[in-house]
């Protein structure tokens, strides 16, 4: 006679009796359930195994944290935990495309860009540009060396940055 246990009995055995057979049974029971949710995400083939492994870990976490007093079935509780984790994992995946075939580049090609030339309109802009951006001096140091007020220096730095933004 084959006796089938429900989830509550299996969870009790896993938690309190540390029954490895019950844990193995739970993993086998929810194996297809995890695969179903992984495939519903429409992932790339290289991500599928990682998500399945994470689903198995979420099953173990659900077994450890399930509270039957909350009037929720174990399956729904596990599904909620797993879907939240999958959603978080999918959001953190990189959003770029890698091409398997690189046949479109037969020979090395080099792109030459013209260097950006910044047009500075005054001697003050030239001096502040050189000291602040090239020599990496602080505004206070430039103030003491040149005699320009700090407000003049900050305004000049702002104008130079705006010119860079326009150029780019």
C-alpha cells in the first residue's frame, strides 16, 4: 500500500525529523513546477539553468519559512517566493545583446575620431581651464594664484562644462 503525504506532513518531517527522504520527495514533487515558471519567463538558454537552481533554493527556503497558521497553501506560498525572486533576478540581468556570429567583421577596422577642440573665449577661461581641468588645482588655489574671485572661477568652470556638453 502506497501512502501519499501532503505538504504539511512532509514539511513537518523535514523540519523536525530532518528526514532526507521527505526533502528529496519535495524536490521531485516541485521539479516540474519550477521548470514551468522558469520557462514562462522566456529567458535565453544560458540563463535557464541558473534560474532553475535558484528555484530549487527558493523551494528549500519556502520549506524552512512556511507558516501553516497564515491560511495559505504551501504551493501558493512557494510560488510567491519563487516568482518574486525570479522577477528580481530578471531585472538584474544585463540588457545588452551578444551576437553568436561575428562574421560581419571580416577584417579589423579602425575608427578615427577628430579630437575635440574647445574654443575658449577669454584669457580667464584659458587660465581656469588649464588650472582646474588640466592641472587639477582646487578653486581656492586658483583664487590665491590668480586673484579671481571664487564666484568668477565657479562661473567659468560652469561655462566650460556647458561648452563641452554642446560639443558632445
